[in-house]
C-alpha cells in the first residue's frame, strides 16, 4: 500500500497541486483508549483489534456488519422534479457502485474500510481528484497508520505514516467513516473494542482458562499422595514424569500406574461446575449487545430470534446498520460534493434487498402496489431486472374508489343545516306506493 501511495503521489502532481506542508500544532492518533492498563480479569484492559478478532463472536459481528453494508448497492442520485433519479453520468456513480479504483471492487474496498471502522473506530478513504476537482478514484488508507492534525490556520489534515515518509492529506480529500461517538479531541471516534475492553478482557481470560484445562489433560486436576516423605528432587521428578505420561488432551483416559503406596485423589470439580461454559455463552450475548447484533445473527440457536427472523432482521437494520449507513452517506456527500451540489445530488444505499429477502414477500408487495396503482407491470419488471413489455406502463386503480369533489366524497351526507327541505305529504309514502302498485295491477286508470 505504501508503494502505491508513493507512486501515486508522484504522478498526481501533474493533475492537481497539493497545499504546502502545514505546520501542525496538535495531533490526534487513531488509537484505542486505555491500552496498557490492567483489568480485573488479568488481561490488558485495552484489548487491541488483533486480539479482539480472536474472539469468535467479535469476528462474526465485524464480518456480518461490514459484509452486509458493503454488498448493498450504493447509487448517486440527482433531483428530478419532486423526486430523485439515478445520476449515471456523474463521475462518482461508477466509483461508488462498481469500481472505486483499478485495484479494488466496491465490495472489497468497503468491507476493508468498515472492518477498520468497527475494530479501530475509524475507517479512511483517500479521494484522488482530477484537475477540475472531480473524484477520480477512491483508495483505502489503513486505520492503524492514520492520525489527524490541526495546523496553525485551524485547518484539519490527515497523515498517513505507513511509508518511508508521512503523507499529509487535507480533510476534504479523506472520507472518514466513524463507527462510534467522537472522543474528546473532536476528530477520532472511540472504538467499540476500547469501550468493551473490560468485557472482552474477561472473555479472553475465560478462553485462556478453557485452553489451559484442555492442555492439562487431567480434567479435573488431581493430587498424588505418598505415605512417606519425598525430597524436593523426587517431587519434581514425579510431577514431570506424571505430566509427561498423562498431560495433554491426547492423554485423557489413560490408566495411571502408581507405586510405593501412592494414591491419586482427584478434585471433584468440572468445567460446568466452575461455570466456564455458562461464561462463554454469556460472552456471546455481551458481544451482541456491544455491536447491536441480534443473537440469531451470531448462530446462537437458543436465541428467540429463530422464532421471529423477520422481526430480528428489521431490528438488525434499524438498530445496527442504519446509523452506520447514514454516517457513510453523509460523509460521502460532505467530501465529494460541492456545497451547491448537495442540494441537487445525494448518495444512498439501496435497502430493498434487506427488507424483501424472500420471493413471497416481493410478490406480495408487487401485488398490493399493482392493485392500488403504485406499480405498473414495467415498474415491477424493472425492479426484478427484466425487460419492459408493450402496454406495461399502464397503472390500475380500484373500481370502487372515487375522487373527492369539492372536499366531499360522492354520496357524502351534507350537514343538517344544508339538507334540502322536502314538501310535507299527508299520504304515507309506503301506502302511496302500495296504492299505486294496486292500481297498476288492476289496470284501472282514472281519466
């Protein structure tokens, strides 16, 4: 990556001119709070992203969130009348929807950036521009090598220090994706890993204890009791020989041969009694809370989500994905559009794939939209990726629906004060109709 940035810095000089190297007065590094302290669990409290990824639940959450968002189509729109239309001719359209640069596809780039954002709290993309200031390419910047500084003019700069010499980039050329609240410096975000360091430290401790129990082989541990007194050399030799024969997971179940009147007294405890299994199950729920991911997404079969997958998918979208998706869209609009263009252009992820994952639901939605006039046949075929058909642009409307006229529906009752007054009649209408009917039946008419 460093070589790419060095080469790019050379040939980009002909496309646009960088600002002079600024004089910085304050620097904010992309670290995680509390790293280097000790937790009550005996593990370093500032669990780093590399250690956090060894926890299965953390790795699953990061891959799930980053992969889901990266796979969503990301389109550029322009205002068209009162609505929005895809702006396929905008230079940003292909960069966001297909290939952001000659080396990465959209999914690979955004998966990598979101991994950084979720683990480090911040993900970074450099915007390579043409001479006319329009975006040319989008490049990933590793979060572990990034820092931010203010210069003497209070302008914000980002510095990539992963090469032979640092490269300073103005803030307008860096897409900064934060996955959490901004720290006291006002630039970098506090990562989930740093905020959950105590919980993750406890999880790593339980993993180490479980690994140690498997390595020892004797589960539970035991005490060798000798009727006499042994020298220290004999004790060490006996412990080493017994561990060599019966230690390790592969030695489990071997028969112990004792001599000189020794007895083997095992401790009556187990992993279940020590609640290690319960602790590991609880750790999955803790990680799910930190990342706002439903338990069913972490393959936790005892979660209630397997009884309501649709409901948990909606929760996953609104509570977990939507805040991060909105941050991405706003950051792209801020850095890639001029202030005047932000009124007429926007970028937006297409969420239909998450909300309508099954053919039955899509068919139900299309049926309702077609019957009530929202969709035409060609609208539906376009959403399904099919070619239009002749006469397919006509929309239908229910026959029993009528437009309002003058604010009143057809057949609506007028207020009492506006009701027409009919002349009074001394003849009962019902009797009059009967007499008329009788006269008509008899055929007698009166001249």
